[in-house]
C-alpha cells in the first residue's frame, strides 16, 4: 500500500483518501473470507460507509504533525467497532432494519445468528489488532490507555449503555436531557474516543488539551446525531443508503420529535460553533477537525 504522510487537498479530497485507504487496510486485518462467518465480516466492513471515525483519528494526528499511517491500526480498530455496532443495531431485536449502506443488512444477507457472531468477532478483532505491538506503529507506552479509553467508550457506560437507553425509551416520551445523555453515549462516545485515542497516541498528556478535545468530540458527536435525526425525516433512502422514516415508525425519541425541525437545526449549528471554539482554544493546526465539525451539520444547515 502506498505510504501517505499527510492528508492533502480539500476536505472532500481528504475524506476520499480515507475512504480509498480503509478498505485495503481492513482487508489486511480481516481473516480471508473462507467461511460464512469471515465472508459476513467482509460484507459488514467493506460495503462503503462515510469512514468518519477513521478520518477523525487521522485528522487529530494531523493536528499533532504525526504521519497519518502511524495511526492506521487505530483507524481500523475504530472502524471495526463502528461496523460491529451497525450490525447489532440493525438486528430484529434492536432497530430491525433491512437496508444499510445501500445493501441488505448483515442479518438479511446472511442470517441473524451469523450477524450476532459477526458483531462479536469484529469487536474482538479491534482489540486484538490494537494490542498486537508487532502490527502497530503506536508506542507500546500509549497502547494501554488507548485500549482503556476505547473500551470505556463502547462499553456499559458508553455506546452499549446508549443503545440500552434508546431501547428503553421506545414508545414513551423522554426529557431533553435524557435524550442528550442517551446520544452522548450511543453515538458520541465512540466519536469522542477517536479524537481522544488519537491524541494519546500522539503523546498528548496535557489534561487541559485533552479536555478541549473531549468537548470537541462531544459537540460533534451530538451534532452528527441531530443531522442523522433530521435526515431520517427529510432525506431519501436512495441517497442515504438506508431506510428513512424508521424513527417515527419505531416510535423513537429524536431531536426532531422533541425539538421540532427548525429548533433541531439551530441546535446543530450551535454545537458546530461550540466545537470550533474548542479547537481555537486548543491552538493546534486543526483545519481538518474544523471541516469535520462542519461536515457533521452541513447537510441540514
């Protein structure tokens, strides 16, 4: 694979570079598709996707002037975890979706049992490759705090908790604060971990700067979720690659159902402004991080 030291060009160019790079990286870490399980793992990971989370990893490295291939393993790990979460989120016992990234969801393309095992395997593989010092360019000194940060983000106080809160809130009205807490965990925790883990890998130890990055991650994570809620109402399935209108059909609490369309848009814009202010205080060369914040709200502003 071609070695690229920096992200270059416009934001769209940088996103395209990551979207082109990730499939080859993922293939290099996934087991060969010689069994149904392994074939389904490839299916879940290689059917496109925005690759926003790996881009966050690389963009943070860019802010610290670290060559982006240094964090390839971290970028793959967070994408594996994201793919696992989508496979499980789509299951009949969860959101019961039939379409993901323009194709049949994993449990539809294979079967429900295989999809459950795919999610389990992808999560385990993420931590396997992170902890393998023979495959990583990240200093071993930083691996344990990175693994701990990522595990906390996706576990019983993070992403999994968020999914549980989301399911428990179905068909009943919750408060604005409950909704924010839910999505900070379900969507925002992994997005935030991408920034935090990348900064740790770059050697950042200043608690104030890590706090600024954490606040940035929380802001864009929530903004991204608001955009997702808005697009479920205003978007088209053929454009988004997934079914729209499912939140209302499944009686989900969303920023649209609680705030209304216009107020939800205003809140997303406020979060974008907050995120950029955190970056200004951070005082790092962070144009790509700024562009990602805009990307998280651009389609609905």
